[in-house]
C-alpha cells in the first residue's frame, strides 16, 4: 500500500487482497472492521467515504494491524472489543475470546432462573474469562448475584472492567481461584449459603486436538483451551466438588467440545448427584451444552 495520497477505498482493497492471500475467509469484512476501528466509524459508514484520502498515520497503523491479522493474530485483540449477547465487551490479549455459540448456554440459564428462582438466586461461574457469561446473566436476571472465578489475573481484571462498563459490578464478586480453591468450604456448609446454579465454560481441548486448532485460536492463551489428555479434566474436577457448593435441586450448566457429550454424560452419571440431565445443540446441530439438576439428597 502506497502511503502517499492513498484513498480509503484503495487501502481497503489492498488490505482485503493481503488478508485473502493469508487465508482469512471474511477478508473484506475484516478489512472494513479494522479500518473502521482506526477511524472510529461503524462498518457501514466506512463504505460512504471510500474516495477520501486516508491520514498517513492512520494508514500506517492500519497496515500494521492488517499484517498482524495476516499472521493470524485474532481480530478481537486488534480492535480491543467483541460482542456477546447484545453487549459490547472489551477484549485484551491473553484472555479467551467469547464465542457466539455460548449465547445459547446463557439463554438456557436465564430461562431456568425465571422459571425456578423468580425471587432471586446465587450463581457461581467458574473459568469466567472476559466475564461475558456473568455480565450477560446479571443484565438479564432480576435479583441475581454471582461469584465469578478464574485462575488468570489478566482475565479477572478484564471481567471486572466489563462488569463496570455495563453497571453490574455490585452484583458480581470476582475472585482469583483455581476452580473452587479460593472458596472456603466452611462457608458453604449451610444449604442456604450455597448456589442455585454453577456454570462453566472450561478448557476442553484434548492433547490431540491442540495440534489441530486453527492458527488464530493458537494465539489465545493455552490455559484457556487445554483440558487435559482427553479434554475432560475440568469437568471431572468441577463435578467432583459440586456436592459442597450446589444447593439441592440446584443446577449445573456447562459448555463442552464436539463429540464429548457421551463422556460428559458418564461423568455426571457416575457422580450420582444429578437427575433431569439435558443436552442441547448449537445452531450447527452440534451437541455442546448440558444442564443437570441436583437430586434431593
């Protein structure tokens, strides 16, 4: 891209060509998103100014971002934002990027809360990441309080920031913890102190699958992806400790990977803690969500 008297249209065309050559499927869309970010414009508005000359400083920044994207650096890290359940969330490098599919899990939890806990409930979210699940739930469930934990301090700082942006920071308590580790089990001996729902979208990529991940996913934090040799380590740990933190007739709600449904079902059955186990598919027909109710006992 020539830096002298380059129009926005020419800069976009050159960027689209580079992105396409790098194998970026939605090259045109991403080029417009990136330039819109630097111009502080919506995508639609960028198209209306294609004939205008692009400021040389912005052109340099845009070119740098395009080159990073061509090297499969995630688009959300470059723009510093992502969208989830209708909310704009700040994104930072080193934190797992929310996927649109997870919105289905949020929707299921909202319906459970409305039907079973109309007077309020306490939720524990494990592996909170950017805080997308917790923030979305508190925005959509009345009288909801959440404890959100993550082992990654950078993720916790970001999730706190997102909670503040959306005005729900008083409803969410963020703790740095390896799953339940920072929760004092003594505090949850009484049934009334326990949680009505425990939700998690933990790492679930197996050792074999780690070598098959797309290049841009490999630029996300490994600890947010790798779930042990078979990808199920976190589910065993969570379900193994649920007894101490979940109320009777409370619910667990998890996201998991493709082709893991049968193994997840077996882990749940072996625990003998749950009944009414339901599995749900994403929009592509892939089963990747489970919700189970704890039995009274």
